[in-house]
C-alpha cells in the first residue's frame, strides 16, 4: 500500500516537473550562430556550447568571437584568424528564433576585413531582420557612457 502511494506521488511529481520544463522551453527564445562566429557569453555569463542557445526575453548582450583557419596547400598547417570579443545587443522576444550569419568569407584577407568592420545578418523566425554592426569592447563602453550621462 505504501509503495503504491509513493509511486503515485512520484508519478505526479514527474508530471509537474515535466510540465514546468516544457513550458519554459516553449517560452525561451533560441539563437543559432555559425561555426566561425561563436557565442562566448550572454549577459556576461559564459554560453553553453550547445546549439541552439536558449535566450531569455528582454535586452540581451551577446559576446561573440570570430575565428577560422585558412589553409592554402595540403602541407600547410594553416593560419588562424581570430577576433577580439565583439558585442551585439538584441531585444529578444520570447519563443522567437534568431539566427546570426556573417558574410561569406573565403580568404584570410576577407576574414581580416570582416574583423575590421564586423557586420552580421540577423534572421528572426526565418525572416531577414537586417544587418547589424558588431561593436568592440571600447565602442560598447563609449555607447554606454553616452547613453548614461550620470558617469
């Protein structure tokens, strides 16, 4: 008798937890990026390596990093091209799907040009939302200072 009551309680608890988990999954927004443009952190918290990344609704600060390797010959070990951290502020809506892509980069020179002037394309729920420039750390701090004159 006790076992049956315990089993029913555990089964009920399992349903409640499952319902809570499924409801948070439905309301969370998701973000996909490219292999070369990785999400390092979200609002200062290290991002999980799993794709797609789950985002909370509201303003979100994404820290991104570009890195790719370019080989020119079969015996070439390749040259890595890496950016410093790049930042993007998104106004995230619950249950939307966001996808970030960078321009097609085929050469090391194109990669270095992208790092100099980083711009990404953003898609929301599959629809093109536009092009957005990524900011360096100093550009982000300057923008924050200008928008908050109390400093």
